[in-house]
C-alpha cells in the first residue's frame, strides 16, 4: 500500500514537471471575425477592439500570456464591389489604420473563393499587399476540387508582389490556401464567408512540444504525454473562451492548438531533441505525425489547421537548417502528408517564374485535396537573390533571413 502511494506521488510530481510553468503555451492571438459595412467600417473595427481588449485581459488573468487581437473581415470583393480602385484602396487603408490604433492586425479574406470568380480583385490585392501591412488569401482547393485558374492567379500575384513591395516583404502577408475551412485564427489563411461576430483562439505551443520531447524519446511515451499536455492546456483555454462568449454575446468558433513557433521558441529545435539529429533527418516525419495526433486528440472545439506548423522564416532553427540544406520543398510536402505544415514562409530565388510558382502551388493543392487536409503556402521570392545567396527581407519578431535553396530538380 505504501509503495502504491509512493508511485502515485511520484507520478504526480513527474506530471507537474511535464506541465510546469515553463511549458505553458502562450495565446498567439484572439481572432475576431466581423462583417464590414463600407459606410461605417471604422466604427465596426473600434467596437471589435473593445471586445478583443476584454478577451486579452481574461486570458492573461487565467495565466495565458499574449492573446493579442486580430480582425478578419468577410471577403473584401464583397464590400469593395462597384468601388473605384482608389476608393477601395482608401477604405482598406482606413480600416488598417483603425485596427492598428488598437494594436490589432487585419485580414481582408480571400480574393477568390470559387475558381470561376472574377480575377480583378486579385490584381487589386497585389497592389494592396505591395503597399500595406494587410493580410489576405486566395482559395486554391476546396471540397469541389482543385482551383487551377486560382492557382495561376495566385502565382501571378506572388510574382507581382515580390517585384513591387520593398524587399518582396508583401508576400509574407499572403496565403494560398487549400482545403482550409472558415474561422481559422492563424494569419494569413484566416477567413469567413459572412457570419461575423465570432472569434477563435490561436495557441503558441512549440515550447510544450519541446518540454515533452526533451523528456520522452520513445514514440509511444512522447505521444501519450504530449496528448495529455495539449488536452490540459486547451481545456483551460476553452473554459476562458466559453466565459468570454457567454458574457459578450460573441460566438466561440474553437481553438487551433497547432504549436506555432516564434524565434527561439522553436518547433524545429523541439523535433531535433526527439530525433537526435538535424531537422529533416529520418524521424522528422514521425515527430510530425505525433504532434499532429496530439493536437487533434484535444477534447475541445477545434478549428483551423490543428496540426503542425513549419514556418521557415519564423523559427530560428528551421531558418538555419534551411540554409544548411537539411530539408527542402519536397520534404516539406512529404511531412504535410501527416500534418498541416504546408509550405510556410519559403524563400525562393528572385527570378522564379510564374509558371514555376504555379507548379509549386499545384503540388500543394493536389496533396491537400487528395487527403482532405488543410494546407497553405506562403512563398517568398527574394528579389535579386540566387540559390546560395542570403535573403534580405525586413527582419522582425516574425521574420528572419536565411539562404535561398535551388528548386527541386535543378542541376547542382
């Protein structure tokens, strides 16, 4: 009996170590989904800021750091329809200014939803991305199939933005999204189709994965403990979210517990501690599957990608390994077969053609549609840079520079 009690106490102590304060995830963002009235856009955003400020306080009091605000509108072609180009651009700048004053980022949704949609908003969006800090996206695959016309339009946009925004930075705010459902909280793939007054939660849990993977290297043990950790934290966060919804009248759409990295809070480093080698070594795909299974086992309302993020330029270890060539576009697609990694913040050579970009996006859309999984691409051609040269994107907390790799299939 005494031995049994000791075992229980030991287990509780170990559990406390695994789920201690150091491994507690941040809230990357509370994303609010709203419907813009072009005649009163600023007022709508200002009201949303009040909700986001209250939500941040609630999460911070519950022990979750971060919880900055984001605002996602209905697709911008809806509320800019019939406007002159300069009037539409003025409206979006006014919306961005209102959001920025409250410390919130802004996403204006997809330029194309269906493959038969008008392509004029894509050309307009290229100008917006080159000139502002607004986020947006374009749907290249959904339940109806792959949108091949949209794939080509996205490639054209990416090429244009790389040539007309400073250092090609504008593409950081654009996502080509495939099989991604509405109400995802992560940018730039966030969107909704007209039902506003809702919110979702984006967690930042690379440190949770690192904490578990440092302790457990057996796949079964690692998966069990990571599942338990994510279950605990997402349930705590959802309790806060439900209270916010109850008191505010806003609709809670779910949590995306995809363990987003940032700088030294590295998902690449976490996986390396599990596999005992550089990211891209054998075992990386296994780690990706374990993380995704743990996230998708959470007993909460899930939304968004709910898998694994591999954003090369947002993660210091991933940026370094990309420069070293330990993984590539093809390996990222391979990992995406078991997770939601996609092709995130991938630096490309500056002279890449529209057709080459379209083929990359086509591969991503094909994989997403085949396996009915949400994937996104943020492709960043680096102006003037060739394979082996270092990028010169404007660095920030969310973006670091690395070395351009040759495209798959290129002769060495």
